[in-house]
C-alpha cells in the first residue's frame, strides 16, 4: 500500500506538471500566431480569442493545481499508513477528483460555446461582406 500510494501520487503530480507545460506551450503558440490576411475580421476574432484564452488558462491552472494536491495527498496517505488520516486523505482525493471532473466539464462547455460564438461571428462577417459586395456590383 505504501509503494502503490507513492507511485500513484508521483504519477499524478507528473501528469499535472506535464499538462501545465503542454497548456503553457499551446497558449504561447496561440498568442504568437502570425496575422491572418483579413485584418478586420481577424482583429474581431483576436479580441474574442484573447479573453477566452486568459479565462481558459486560469481555470486549467486551477485544475492542474488540484491534481497536484491530489498527488500530494496520495503520497502523504501512503507515507502515514492506514488510520484516520489515510481515510481522510483518500476521501479528500475522491472529492477533489470529482471537483476536477466538474471543472473539466465546465471547461469543455466553455470551449464549445466559444467555438460556436466564433463560428457565428465568422458567418455574420462573411454574410456582411457578401451583401456589401453584391450591393457594390448592383451600383
């Protein structure tokens, strides 16, 4: 039980660190993308994207920290051994994992809404351009 708790705890901490690193790399890549060809449309989407990336980054950091806390509790429970603290630590791990699950679901919903909003904005902008082009062809 001691070795298993240590192994699982360190694995969870390493996964949390790896997820944080990957999120940092992906966020940096998104921020440093080159400017698209259509500047006005791109600027409107950039404002929406910047806010979304900041909010998403903050919530994912919280998720990664909670994963790290779970790993620390697993290690502490393994180190202390069976007893009242062991039960409390593993109960806390289960509750924290449930919180992580809900936060991840909220992140997925937020991402879905963001993509739908971007798609609506793109459709609106493209249809507005099509109408302006058609109006200029008529005149």
